[in-house]
C-alpha cells in the first residue's frame, strides 16, 4: 500500500514539475540590453544539476547533524 502511495505522489510531482518547468527559461544578460536564452523548459535541468546535487548533500548533512544533536540530548 505504501509503495502505491509513493508511486502516486511521485507521478503527481512529475506532472506538477512538468507544468512548472515548461514555462521557465534560463537566460543571461550581456552588455547593454541584449538578453541571451541559454535553456528553455527541461533543458534547464542538465544546466543546473550541480546545484541540485549540492542541495541534496547539504540537506543530508543538516539532517544527520540534527539527529546526532537530538540523540546527544537523551
């Protein structure tokens, strides 16, 4: 039952992500008023994967730090 719930939540997250990411664009502004579009929609994900990986590592470190602090209090 839990597996079905996780699969349903993952599917809903993917559908939501698709609708949000499709409207985004990664752009850079050069000298003057010229704006260069670097990526559209899902092309943003490969451009920003190091940031996602860093966020995962930092969130894991914070979680472990909090768990150890709570265990030390007991």
